[in-house]
């Protein structure tokens, strides 16, 4: 009887932890970190230049304010967000500043799409200005 009770408590506790972790991904606000991919897409061919990957962080406040940093790329990110279709996903509008590669300085827009089941979100941001070489893009896979 005592063993059955302990097993039931352990299963219940692990289920509550899993549900709590999944709940973190039901909204986009909060602290995120992960790998940020910087690349330029060619306008005529769609081919990508040599991508670079850097560790970065993103903080999205409940009022929609966005701030982040990608230290090894020397970029700071500031902007705003709002719900996109559901409270789990966001439209993001931000400015990247101070980037070592000047092609990535400027205004970007895109989406954050949450995956609560797999416990990650993906971001895809495109520059709002055209470059002679194509369009600068920033993508990321981020986790809590």
C-alpha cells in the first residue's frame, strides 16, 4: 500500500512538472535563449550566403517590449511584439544595433512561433531594407 502511494505521488509530481514546463510555451512573453543564425538571402536566386551562428538571448515583456543581445555578433536588439493568431505566437518588430557585420544593423520584422509540445520556439526575422547582395535575415531556435 505504501509503495503504491509513493508511486502515485511520483507519477503525479512528474506529470505536474511536465505540464508546468509545457505551460511555459503557451505564451511568448518571458526570457529566451538559443542559437541565432545570421544570413543573407539572394533576391534573384534565393541562395544563402555563408551563415553564422551565435548564442543569444531575448526578453519579451508582458507590455510587448523586446530586448535582446547576441554578444559574439556584437548585436543588441530592441523593439516590440504582439500576439500573432494566438497568445503563444508573436509578431516581432525590432531594431538590431552595433552588429559587427553592418548588413545586420537596422529594422527587422517577423514571427516567433511557439512549439509547446517540443518545448522550443522559432524566430524568423527579415530586414526591412534591401541590400545590393540580398536581404539580411536572422533566425533562431530558442528555449526557456
